[in-house]
C-alpha cells in the first residue's frame, strides 16, 4: 500500500544506495516539486546535496529572500544567486512572449552551469520532475524537453552531462504534497499556487523594465495578501496580477493622471489544462482595487479578467 510515510522511507533508502558519497546539484524554484525533491535528497545525502536558488529578478515581491530563508531553516545546503541584472540585460528590448521565454531559459542555464561548476566533482543533477512531466515530455516533446526546449544552439552546458536523479518521477501532484507534508515541509511552500518559470516576465505584456517589475510586484503582493487574509487563497488554483501596456486617464485629487492598468486574474482548475475564472466576492475585489490604486504609483485603473480557458490561457502571454 502506498502511503506518504512508506514512500519517504523507501525513497530515502534507495537514494542512499544509489548515490553513496556522490554529490548532487539541484536548482530550487520555490515551488512544491523542487522543494520536496530537495528535502528527500537532503535526508538521504545531507551536505552532498548542493542546492542553487536563482533570483532572476522576476519573482514575486520579497519572494527570493523569504523562500531562501525557509530553505535555510529546513537545513538545506543552499546558495542563493542574485542574477537579476543578467536576466534584465537579456530581456532588454524583447517584447515577443516566446523570445522572452527563450532568453530567460538561456540565461537560467548559463547561471546554473556557472554555479554547478563551483561544486567540485559533482556527479548528479537532481530534478523535481513529477509523473505528469515524464508523460508530457515523452508524448509531446521528447525526453528531457523541459531543459532542451530552453536550450540554445552551441555546446551542451556541462551540467547536462551529469546523471539525472528524479525522486518524484512516479508521483502525481497531490501525492507530492502529501509526501511534503510527511517530511514536515512548511505548509506555505506546499500550498503555493503554480508560478511560471519565466515569472513576472510573462505577466508584464511587452517589454520588461525593472520599474515595471517593481510596480507589478507591489500590485501582486496587495492582491495575494488580500486573498490570503480573506481565506480565499487556498480555494483558488492560481492567481496573479498582470501589467497591461495600456494607459488610461484618471483623476487623483485635482490632477489628471495618465497611467497604466493592472489586471487581476484568478482561476479554478485541476491541472491547468482547462480553467474557470473565479467568482471572487465583489467587496473583496473592491478592497483590492482601492488598495492598489491608492498605494501603487503608476497604476490608476484595475480590471478583473472574466475569461475561462479555453480559449483564454491562464497567463496572458
Ligand atoms: P497557460 O497560460 O498555458 O498556463 O494556460 C498553464 C499553466 O502553465 C503555467 N505556465 C508556465 N510554466 N513556464 C512554466 O514553467 C512557462 O513558460 C509557462 N507558461 C505557462 C501557467 O502559470 C499555468 O499554471
């Protein structure tokens, strides 16, 4: 019988056997899968697991610092890498969504490869791949597509020559959460909404600038904090704010303003393949809108996305 506890026990024993005294590098994202994979590996091999957490400058407000802190608290051997400027430089002048995705994927691989090189004699790459990722990569994109689709022409980065260890590749998402709970991982990490790898870069329509990131982070934080304090966050599958490249006229005191629009999106879904927009209470939307407009400089209008998937995707880009 499968239970989270028996899975934890047998997996840790199997990892010990498989890895011995070998070193493993693993990229943490702040998400559920990579976090659970890291904690399992940590139980098996301790300090021989070298975790890397990259700040791409496209995370939620204060996310890098707070997530890094909770990883350290769990005892993980982790290095936080501030690579914001490298990502902003690569994104400079790009507005096409796929070009932005490719640039981010490329820089991530460069940064990760640089960091993996600092770990002497590393033999393995740890990944938080779960069963649906395995199926998807075999049926749609070919094996290892998650890395290769981001991959640029030229030689393979050195870390791709490593052997791969994927302790969660037989599990579904709900099982990963149960295993995470059995391992005592912070419920704040286990309960997180999905967040795309390219982060806020695909929630800022068009060109990315650090100023737009800053504005969107502020609006998004107000939105998410209100969902949490209203007890709605855990009922929503995914929520986030989107920075629209649209300016509209407003009045602030006696002044005419001409500023940007933020759109709020919240969806219910089982797997992200289809999704319905959430019927958030009007008074909650009103509170969030007021708070954003009164506190976030550069935003004078807030709208709510009432489109379901299909045809509207969850992300706008
Ligand atoms: P869409 O927008 O296609 O999103 O309805 C479905 C789910 O996938 C996430 N998503 C991404 N995740 N890299 C990721 O790691 C991406 O480029 C990406 N694009 C979309 C999205 O947040 C949603 O959970």
